[in-house]
């Protein structure tokens, strides 16, 4: 009988599983006290009705950049309401991944307008007009605006936005409002890619988030476990193992929390009353496989094909490999997948650089002297078997 299918599921190790989910915003941030202090200092001018500083946050995925930013914004908004000297504070978040300046500005305009007014058109206007409209909306409401631009390094033309917004008040585009930009990026080299005039205009405060170590991750996991799991539902050794695995791999709190949640699922599947090392070991394999699959699917087709080529080289024991060697295998892979391969080595090298920056590859520099010169060699930072299996699954889905 279908009504009895779930009747035997009566117990759970989770008191509140949401606390182990990606969307959960903790009331308290642990192991980021120094970064919070730096952030707090950078934005103190808001409390006195002065122009806010521009702040740029750097660090790998899962090290607390967005969580700390949301935590700081919530605390700042609450404090502003208690201050007579502070202007009304408006905070808007925007993820800039694969975004144009026009779409980003349009989104900010529509956020300010809300649902009661007509949205700004998707097409038909210039970026300059969109910026003028944004300034008009800001001045109509007045107050201080903080635009939090996540993955700002993926914006199509960050120079335009980062030149215009910080200078808006000095150029009399804003009279009754103030603006600050909070940029969040995984790319530590992002600032060096900006034009000199943008760097001079920004005068931003930088806050770097380093990867968590095992002790910090253990503290974070213990805090989450106490809220997410029922009493006595975990072994301290399992917490330590999950923290150690995440620290060794990425230093990401997100990965550590995923391991704990998946370990809980494994324990429940086995009818256990607590999460042990054995459950975490199974979770490590599951989470690694899921992370690779998700990250791989997010890449462009040619990025995926290059990773597939490197996975084949890895399985053959032919890595580290030069870009020319990778190109040869990539061409065969692309043609085998019925894709037109990129024709220039420079295009391949650009993809290799991007994939290295995203953490898919490890790159080492070799110098063979006057005869050979300097060159890079690449190898996968992922499990090649998972890459190949995922690519096969993606291709099967498309047929």
C-alpha cells in the first residue's frame, strides 16, 4: 500500500536541518572576528551621515564572505535606526555573474522602485540613461545606499560601474543621497585588472578572507551541530574528521557543513543514533562527487571539454601537461563530442588560466633555460573519474 511507504520513518537525527543548509544565515558568526572588525571599521562613517567607504572582499568560495557581509549589513541597518546623525540606509544585493552593467543597473533601479511601480525596461535604453535613472531614483528617496555586488569580477565591464558610482556625488549626479560599493570576489587579482582611473576613484578598503583551518572549521561545525542536531546525535571524532577533510581540501565552511549534513543522512540511512567517522567517510565521497558535478556543469562547453581532455591525460598518467599537449587532446575530445574546437592555442591558454583561477587546475611554472624558455604545466585538482563520468552524463542528457 502506498500510504504505508513512509510509515516506518519515525526518528531523525536532525532537530533543525535548515541550519545545515546553504541559505541559513546564522545569528552569530564564529571564527571571523578580525574580518568583522575590519568591516565594521570600514563602514563606520555611515553612522555619522558621511559618505561610505567602498569595500572589497576577497576570498575563496565558502570562507564566509557573503555570510559576514549579510551579518554586517543587518547590524549596520539596526544601528542606523538608533542614530539621529545617520541617514536612512538602503542596502541592495546583486550577483553579477555573467551580468552586463546595464542589467546590473536595471536590477538596482527595480529594487529601489519595488513592486508598486513599473520596472525599468530590459532593452531600448543606453547604459548612461540607466545610470541617470538610478541616480534619480536614489535622490528621490534620499539617504545612504550600499550596493553589494557579489562576484563582481564576473561583470562584463566592471570598470564602467566602478568609475561611475563612486564619483556620482562629486559629479553632481547625486545631491540628496550617498553611495558606497561593496564588491565581493573570489579573484584576488581582480583589482589589478581595473583601469588606473578606476583604482584612483575607488580608494577602497580591502578585506581578505583566508581559508579556514581545521580548528576553525571544528568550532563552526560544533556550533552548527548543537543547533541542527538532536542531543547526543554526533561523535566529536566525526566533527573533527569532517573539519579536517574540508580544511585539507578547500578550507571552506560550506564544504564542512555539507559533510556534516550528508553524514547525518548516511547515519539515518543506516539506522544509527549518532554520526560517526564511518558516516563522514561515506559523506566525503558523496559531497566531493556532488561538488565536482555542480561546478563542472556551471562551466562553458569549451571549459568542460578542456577539463575532459585533462582528465583523460590524468588517467593516462600524462600530467602535468603543457598547453600544446592539452590542446591536442582537447581537439580530439571536442570532435568526438561533435563540437567545433577552438582553433588557437591562445584561446586554450585563456581557458586554462580561468580554470586555474576557479580551482579546477593546478599550474606550475617550468623554465628549461634559453633553449626551451619558461612555460606552464597543468594538472587536474579534481578526481578525473568524476569529471569523465559527469561529462558522459551531460552528453547523455543532451541527446
